[in-house]
């Protein structure tokens, strides 16, 4: 595994310049550059900080597809690759994970292509609020 190449890939996928990472991680730009060229090896603490800046779990810095194939089905590897490719998706999942159940359900309804126009109806997967079913249109209207 080429750690420097992986760090550069993560930075570029987030659309960050070295100077942006310098500001966010409180590391000098030349140090970041040396990490990315494998002229220096970052400590685990620095890697943790960079993972936070890039919005990815620390383990994803080290995981390569070949390593994952030994443990995961191909479909799950595809999902992980897709998530890892865009740190915004990881950020979105972290936000969703912190939502209360009812708000998460409303978000899912909003995001579904066949869902309502996006307004919060309060109807979750159980199909009702307070035991009632969502209003149905009158026949012929």
C-alpha cells in the first residue's frame, strides 16, 4: 500500500489544497507534502487528525480493495468504495446517524425518488402518525 498516494487521493477527493489541510489539521504544508510523497511517515495521531479532516474513518486510510475482498462480498466493497470516494457521503451518514428515528424516517421519505415533494408529513415506515394512515386522495380527484 502506498500511504502517501492514499493521503493525496483523500485530500484531492475532498477538493482540499495542501494549504486548506494545513489550516484544518494544524500541520505545516511542507510536512503534508512530505507525507504524500512518502518522504516522511505520519504518526498514528497525525493519521487520525487527517482522517477527521478528510471525513473518513481511520481504517479507510489503510484498507485497499484486495484486503477487503478476503472478508467482504463484492457488493459491499462497491458500496464502501463509493462512500470512500466522496467524504461528503460519510458526513451525510454521520449526520443521519445522529437523527432521532422520526426525523430519519422523514429524511428517507424525502430522499426517495418516488416519495412526496419533500415536505415532512410525519409519516414514518410504520405508515402512520399516532396509529392513523396517511390521507388518501378521494376517488376521481
